[in-house]
C-alpha cells in the first residue's frame, strides 16, 4: 500500500492567519512611514539650526567689527587724555567677549553642519545657503489619520486575529487520505481507497493557556492604543502652547523690537561720538540692541523647531 495523507486545521484557522499576516504586512508599512517622517523631521530641524547659527555668526561678526572699532577709539582717547583707563579697559573687555562669542558660534555652526551631513549619510557634503529665515506654517492639527494612531489600530487588529487563531485551534481538524494497494496473488489488481476523518483535540489545557495569553495581549493593545491617543493629544496641546508663546515673541519683535534695536544702535553711536553718554552707557545700549536681535533668532529657532515637532508629531 502507498498513498498520501493531508491534515488540515479548521478553515477558520487559515482565514485568521491570512488576516494576521495582512495586518503584519500593513504594520511594517506603517512603521516604515513613521521612521521616514521622523527622519524628515530630524533633517529639517538640523537644517534650520544651521541656518539660524549662520545668522547669529553674521550678527556676531558685525558686533565684532563694531566693538573692535570702539576699542581702538577708546584707546586713542585714553592716550590723549580724553577718557580714563577704566573706559579703555571696558572697551577692550567687551571686544574680547564678542570675539570669543564669534569663535564659539563658528564652532557651533561647524558642529551643526557635521551633524546634518551625518544624518543625511551621503557622499556629498551639504551646506545651507544664506537665507532670510521665516516662521514655518503648521500644516495640520487633525489626528484622525495620524500614522502613530493608525499603527496602534493595526496592532489591535493583529492581536484580535491572533486570538481568533488560537480559538479556532480548539475546533476539530480534517484528515484526508488517498491510497492504493495490491498483493502478490494471481491476477491481483490495484485497489484505490480513501479516508476522511476528524481530528479532535483531547487535551485543552495548553491551548486554553494560549487563548488566555492572546486575550491579555489584545487587552494590552487596546490600552496601549488608548494611552497613545491621549498622550499624543496632550503632546499636541503642549506644542501648540509653545508655538503661541514663541509666535507672540516673534510678532513683538517684528512690530517693535527690530525698529527699536536699529534706533538704539544709531542714536547710541551718535550720542557717544557727541559726548552725550559715557562708555558704560554706550556699551549697555549696544548690548541691549544685541539682546533684542539675538533673542529674536532664539525665539524664531524655537518656534520653527516646535512647528516641526507638531507637523511630524510622534511620541
């Protein structure tokens, strides 16, 4: 006798396995999309960090030239007896501070460029063109189609399909057999035959444990999805608050701060040259104007960073 035999599980097992495999494939696609968007956010943030540092370096170069000129002028006045030695020292110390800040910002810029190129991982070394940095726009606040939430929903479906697989394995399977046989007698023939039967599980303990584990996994996936949704919404509100905070600071600068900084620089120089203010007042005026400009760059950088966090929102 020889033949073939096939054991089949209950049909529901195969349909549940197919759904589980489809969920796994869809889950991998979503994970790829999440990683792609996280990469885009990281590159964008590093790009704007470089752009802001370039603007800061340009401003420090401008201050460096101004304070260097001021230092030389103060020294000459001291030599002819128009100012005291303390004013000359003050001018020298401020010029040194600005020069140090200029060098440090240059090093920060070099580091930021290296980080950007390390993230991109290309044979080409990329640079960021000099540009006027504008506040970015919030693209969307709707979380309905958020990739992270969709991924959590898919994890729930996958856990549900796994539970159905384990439950269906309690049901009887099907055994199919087709065989042919003969003997050594005279005029013997080949006799075909077949068998159809059911395979019924006799021990349920192990399978019930698997079902219980699958139920717990499904409950965990539901709790994780709910927690993710709540946390994502809270993170969105937190970022919107930060965006409003930095946005108001940017708006104040554009309405008043920029004009104020320009006027401080202009009239402080005129007043110092005419002897209306001393060196300490002059330095304080320049520092106040510089603080307005540099605070604006910091607020703009933080604003754009928060917008990118929101546009590519993930936990």
